[in-house]
C-alpha cells in the first residue's frame, strides 16, 4: 500500500482527533479516504475487478478506523495501521465476491430485447414459470426488457429508476433466473 499513504501529518491529526478536535478528525478521515480510493481502485484492478465496489470498500475502511481508533498505538505511525485495515477490507470484499466473470450489461443488452415472437410457446411457458419465482420488480424488469422488447430507458421511466440502476437490477435478475434454471434442470 506503500509510500502514497505514508503521511506523517496523519499522526498529528489523529492524535488531535483523539483529544476531541472534530475538525482534525474530519480532515484526517477525508485525507485517508482520498488516498484509499486510489489504493482500492488499483487493488481491484490488479484483481481483475471493476471499480464498482471501490467506494463501498473505502467506506468500510473509514468505519473500521472510526470503530477501532482506540486500538491505534499513538506512539506508532498511523499509515501502517490504516494500510492493514485497508488490506483486510480488500481481502474481505474479494472473498465475498468470489470468482466471477464480469460481463458489462451494455454488451448484452441488445440480445436481451429480442421480440417475443422469436421464442417458442413452450420456451415462453418455461420462462414464465421461472419468472414467477422472482420478486415483483425483478420479474417486471425481465418481462419488460427481455420479453416485451422495451428499452432500458422506457423501463427506467416506467419504474421511476435511473437507467444505470435498471441495468444493474436486470443483470441481477437474470443471474437469479439462471440460478433457478440451473436448479430446475440439474435438480430434477
């Protein structure tokens, strides 16, 4: 995690914060957050992951610093302590995510909106049975975009969502459908 976050003045700011100086505490947390964003993005990139989780990890780091600040030995530099927390939070995130292939939804969005007449009646029935197991919003996203051929924009407007949120939710809903399909075809 290196020299980029070796900041001696963090020690002073954190010591002041431990004495109750709120401005020093805000400043050290802001500086740590700024430095950690770069560290986290770089680590995620090296792990072959996108930056979608970077801000969540930075927030986890800041929370851990806040919760565990009393464990920091004030006789020691702060940055190695912050580096250790960062490393553990990154490891936690990567373990939670496991190994997965990331395919941007934009690359497959065109194939998701095939007109319904291209599917056979039997396939449509099977899809409807699987869709019945999804939560209402997920079911509606898949039906609107994948079965009825509506655009991401139309669906976002109809559901009062941002287009990016629709893409993410659709991707997750399709993953749920795939898991249901695998369960049904492998388990029975």
